[in-house]
C-alpha cells in the first residue's frame, strides 16, 4: 500500500514538525491504523499535551484561525516562526505593543492559554510555535512573516553581520522545509544560512536543504558554493555554468562562477567574467565582485590596478553604509599595500578592518582580520605582536574547525620563526599546517610547501628544497598567479632552478626581489625579501660535495677528502642523512666509514668520535650537531662538483 501524500491536519499538528514522527505516522496510516490512534500516540511521543487548550483540537483551532482578523493572523504567524525560547520583546517593539498588550492580544487570539510562555521572561516555548507553523490555514501569513524576517536578517547581515544563533538558524531551516517560497527568496534564505553556518554540525543540514530540492536553481547555487568550499571546484563550476544567464539568479551565479574560477587558478577568465558583470550587481554584491577582481589583479602582479579596484569597492561600501563590506575592503587594501611595500599604510588598513570587525563582525571575520593584521606586523618585524594576533586567530579557527585557516595561521607562525632566525620553532607549526590541508586546496598547499622549503634550506636539505620550489613556482604559474610564481621562482633561482616565462614585475615587492642582491638591505624591506637574503646567506655558509669528496666553509680553505676514504665515506653518510632529515647513530657511522670491519662496541664508538673530531677541526664544527647517540649535519649546501664550491658573492 502506498503512503498517503499528506497527513491530516490534526495529525500533522501532533507530529510537531518532527520528520521522524511524520514518516512513522504515514507508515501507520498505510497499514490501516486510524488517524485518531496515531494522533494520540504521536502527541505523547512529541511531548505535546493531547488537550491543547482544554478541549480545542486541531480542526477546531483551524476554524478559529480562519475567523481571525488579518492583523491577528499576522501576529500569530510571527509568533509561530520564532525559535524556541526566543524573547518576544523585539516582536512587541515591531508591532508597537507593550509587554502587557502583547500578552493580552496573544491570549485573546487563542482561548485558554494556547500561547504559553514564561511570563517572567516573556519567551515562547518551541512546541506551540512548531504546532502553529504546521497549520496550512496560516500558510500565507507564515510566508509573509518569513520573508519579512529574512529581509531584516539580510539587512543586518549587510551592515553588521553576526552569527545567527542556533535556534534561529534551525527555525529558518525548518521553515525552508515547510513553506513554499519564491525562488529568489529561497536562495536568499539559503545564502543567509550558508553565511552563518559556523558550527560544522550545521554544514550537513545545509547540504541536505540544498540537495532536497536539486532541481531548484537556487539550490544549485548553494551546492556550488558548498562544493567550492570543500575544494571540488570542477563540480562547483559545472553547477553554476547553466545559471549565468538566469533572469533572477544570473548575477549571483556569475559571482559564484568567478569565485570558482579564481580558486581553480583561472585568473584571467575570472577577471573577464567580473569585468562583464560587476556593474549589474546591487551594492553588496558589487563590493564582493570588486574585491574578487582586485585580488585577481594582485595575483597578476598588477598592484596599481588592484588598488584602484579595491578603492572603488571601499567607496561603494561607504556610500551604501555597508560597514562590514567596508571593513573587508580595508583588509584587501592591507594586502595590496603590503605587496607594494607601503608597510605602514598596510598596517593602518589592517587595523581599521580589525576595529570594525571587533565591533560588528562575526567570529570568522574577526579571526581573518587578526591574520591580516599579523601579516602586516610581520612585514614590520613586530613579531611578538604578530604572534599574539595569530594565537587569537588560531583559537577561533580551532573552535570553528576551519582547517584551511588553521593551516594559514600555522604557516605564518613558521614564517615569523624563520624571520627571527629560529628554524627549530618553525617545524612544528609547518607540520601541523601540512597535515591540515585538504588535497583539493592546491593554492594553500603550494604556499605552505614553499615555506616548508625554506626550513629545508635551514636543515641543509637543498636538493629537496629545490624540487619543492620548482613544483610550487610551476603550480602558481599554471594558475596564472604571477605574483606568487615570481616570488617562489626567485627562491628557486638560488638553487639553480630554471627561470619561468613571466611578465615584468608589477608590484614593488616583486621588483625588490629582483634587486635584492644588487643593493644593500633597506630598513623597510618586506618579509619575503628578508627571507630571500637569509636563504642566500644560508646557502653561502657552507658547501659540501655530495659524495663527501670535500667541503668549504667560511674562514677555512677548501678541504679535499679524496685521500681520506674513511672520512669521505663517513661524511657522505652524514650528507645522505641530512638530505633525508635524519640522524646517523654511531653504529651506522662506523658501518659507513669502516666498511666490512669488525670492532668491539666501545672501540667502534671511539673511532667514530675521533673521525667526527677531525671533521670538526677542519671546519665543520658549526655544522655537525650531536643528536642523542648520533650526529647530524645542518646548514650545508650540497653540490655535485668541487668547482661549484666557490664564493657566490
């Protein structure tokens, strides 16, 4: 027997909007159980009294509601959509009612206290609100009230977005399931939920809302956004492509398509799309589109073009009083000014964004502003302040379970440690960052990998660092991100990587990279130039032949170990371990240096100690580190021919 298409009104009321109870009720009806018996059992399960108001059942309540005046029905619809425990003062203010007037009106609408609340707190209990929202007789008023509430929340979100509290979020989600809404209104509600679904537990609920109406164009847009955030860019672009010419959703689809193209590294396509469509957007969407376009310009190493676009976004936000959009524009301008080495101005923009988000933004916005501020502070060598900002941001991203942003903050911690000359402090956060990155986030993975290569240089693993920088530069080049491709190609050039076919440098920071070794260091050099100089200095500190044939270090002549096969083999073993990030024990070093020989343990260790002492005496004292029961090399550049062991300056 097939399930009935809809539950009787009284039974739907008894189910209290709980999907599990409604499904069970349909199964019982299909098996022949009477609606009255199911209604009684369901009410008991849902916790609703079977006698709601001393005798009024659902059909009687429906009849009563039909007899109400329009204003009374609208008030009941407003009450029905309020979440559990919601204070009614806002509703009273909106209706220009005092607390006593609101109580009197509500109590007169439905006899014998159907609307029951705690009079001390004037809060609505959820079961009654859910029961009222199930009544089809209120459907027009419920839809009108829901749309009005959406407009209020969206207006607040544009000016000063904050996280929607959990009960309100759940109430909106439940209303989306129950109400027949116009397509654009459904998209508006889905967008609002997506913007405020901070808790990861709500992401699956959001995905279900999107997939429950798979043919709805608004749902396609939300699914595209979810796929993009999860890193599945191809699927996101596939979902938005058919909607770019949609009469009602075309603007939102174009903006989502541009974001997907940018994330996929197709910067030129994203820029062209935004240039064609940005002028059609409403002010809030226009500021979003302009910021995306400015970020693309910066990736193309056009700092001047990026600055002009970001300032236009700032102007629109100010004229339209979109305070959060204004703060986001300041955050972007901070990055642009940093790329153009306007370091003090970069910090000024970052602090403006931070102040605005502290006043009005949500948790994620505030944490992102802290990251932007930390980046500006790192450029200015204010490491302690930067790390304080990063600690705050990390705590927030941990609470929100944002793995990508956790990886970003961890990588910035590592950069701070490397800039201060403390590579040992850089490894733990970098390992955490790499472990946190989703494999479908190539941009973030490439950036973190490039920073990890800096640490490899500090540890003497030059060959591995060279391979990583080449892959990273080629990845950014394939993404058309010239700014980062040029940045990491400069590091790769230090270890002999071939140049990339890049246009002339546009931003001051990338021009400075080209000039870094032709000019003395300046006081206001950017972070990446300082790291480039440090990397070059580390590579110049000491050189050793890959097979242990010799080495050269500052203050010592070239050491030729070809006549000393034991020392050569021992050094070759240490070099191999250094490039693998390992330590060699004394037993392993004995086996490497005295191949095939046997000796008592103490005698073997004594031979190793003497050989290590000889290497230190010849110049490796600063590079040979005791590590537990063994030794490791650190800080030497490995070369393949002794002729390369010449000063680089």
